């Protein structure tokens, strides 16, 4: 799996958009970008994933640059419940284990 | 949607005893499950891959005789921490791949907090 780099922490005001960046400059053509989050003392939760095109679901949007070397997870209207550690993972679609980096700790405040 | 459960959610035990943690896929079959360990303020570390009907595959540095994994059915994997010591106190999390035919995200259990006194 390609190495990913994320800022260790970010702050966001409640109601504002949270934009979490991820660098994956060595990603290969068949590797997807996955985003998970972990709220304190819970198991990780799947958010979204993508290969080339931008993706959107009920939780978030994923913007992947044209060269696929970086991506941004967007939480359009952050709430206090979005406070969590967000993990960006690049991997192929095989059913292998996810390898977690250190992630970004997002703190949403009122 | 697909759910993975773990039992117990927390356990406290004395040093030297063994503790069994169960991981179940509730509405789908999982021939493979993964076990992770997470220490405070750290990320998840993959411990082993549990394979239904065969031996588990352990990551480097994980003692297979200490962390016994059994995947006896398509919906159940167990992790037994044998002769537990305080340094084994951690948050243990299992996961299972999403059923075939859908995108490759994984489902995680809620975790089991183990405290060894």
C-alpha cells in the first residue's frame, strides 16, 4: 500500500466545512483512497473511498487531484460529533487488512 | 447494513489469566477477519489475519502462542490472550471485509477494552 501523509491535527468551527488533506504521492494506478474515522474508544467507521473521480455520499465528499497524488476529505457542515481521528489509506481493492497511519485528529468546537 | 460485534466490550482480569474475545459478523459471512490492537493515543496496529478453517497469519513481532486465534465458523473469530500481563492491556478491535460484490470497505467491531491488573 502506498504511504499516506496527513497533518496530525486540525480544528474546525461547528457548522463550517472541514477539509482534511492527504498526500499519497506514490499511489499506484490500482490503489483506491479510503477514508475512515475513529471516534474515541470506538471501532473505526468507513466514510468514503475513490479511485480517480470525486465522490460524494451522505457523510462526506472526496476530492482527488487529477494526478492522484493527493486528496481532500470534505465534511460540508461539521458538527461536534465529527470530532474524531480521520485516517486516509491507499490500497488496492483486495480483501486484505487496512494498515493505519497516525491520521488527523479533527477537533470541532462550538 | 453489515455489522460486526465484539464480546465482551470490556474486561478486567488478573495477571496470569487468559481472556477470550469474540468477534462476530452478524448478517454476513466472513472467511477472513482481522485483529488489531490499539494502545492509548496510538493508531491501530494489525496483529493477525484470521482465516476460517485454517491457521491465522500473524504480523511480525506478534507472539502466536500468546495471542491464540480461532476462526471456527464463517461468522465467528476468537482471540484468546493467554497468560495476560499488564502490558497486554489495550483496546482490541476486529474487522471483516465487506461481502463480495460491493466496494472493498471493511466493517469494524466496537472494540474490547482489556485491563490486566
